[in-house]
């Protein structure tokens, strides 16, 4: 399973939120590159880089951070947040992202998301499928829908999606464990490469997600709060 460490960006700084609430912002480092270098130095290969300014403002804001990390490290980066046009996707890939993640467009204008998938290919575009009470949410988690998460992912799988990042918003930043049962149910019903995100707090959580068949796990706040060390994660890679 891919071990993926998250860096969330607001104002060019490394931050974390709780349940996507911008009022809970906590700055962990003024320099995201410094964090990225530590991730790489511990033998971790994958980075989930999120432009939270972009997600909120519906346009990419922190592309320079992506460029700097891609230039200065060999991390394999998936980048998301504010990607609302095909030009945004190309700009992000040209800036050094290996994959791009988008959720809001997939919720609001599915035909455009499928156009992007056709153009970029299934290895480049990740479906961001975030939910609260099993209902899909978009727009920096500020826009809820009536779409049920499993049928939503299944529908996109049938249209060619290979990878999805699924975050249970109620778990995000709470350090109370991931939605392992939800992920297990998804994987029992949909043959997709599922990347778990939200609530991962211990090495046991990661082992549990591996056992049920997750393709990857994104770890964020647990690292910044010292619940899991980068060295421990590196030992799993």
C-alpha cells in the first residue's frame, strides 16, 4: 500500500484544518519545502499536496509551492485544490504534479470531469470523493449533495476512473481513526484503487487499511501532532 503524507497549504504555509473548517487553521511550518524534504529524507515517496486557498477560492493559488517542492525533491506528488478547468490540470502537471485530484467538478459537472479523464488518462486524474454521512461533498467541503458515496464511486468507475481518494469529513483531523468499515464496504462493491484519507492516527490504522485492500493511505495531522513519526511511516515503505 502507498504511504502518502499530506501537506495542506494556506498562504504558502503548511497547515491543518479540522473537518475542513478554515476557522480551525493551525500552522505547523512556514515552509512547506522544509516539510517535504523531511518526508523524503525518511524514505517516503508520495506526497498529497492540497491548495486550500485554491479550494476555497475556486482557482489555483499556490502553484509556486508545487513547483518548488517538485523541483527540490523527487517526491511523487498528487495535487488538488481549486482545479476547476482543464488548463489548471495541465498547469499543475507541468509544474511537477504526477497526478491531479479534483472533486468539485466531478460533483457539479460530471461530463466535464469525464472529458478531462479522457484527455489525461486514468493514471493522471484522481477522483476526489469526499463525504459526510455517506453523502458526497464538494467545494472545499462547503457544498453538500444528495449523491450516495458508494454508488457515486461505482458510477465513475464504470466511466473509467481508476483511482479515488475518499475522505470521511467527520473523521478528518479528529485523530480518532479512519472510516475503515466504509472503505471495506466500498471495496467489496467496487473494484477501484481506493486511497483512504481522514482520521488515520496509528500504525494499526494503516495495517487495518492494508488488510481490507486500500491502494493507499494519506496521513496528515497524526504526523504533525506526533502521533505517528515520519520514520515509522518510512519503515512501511
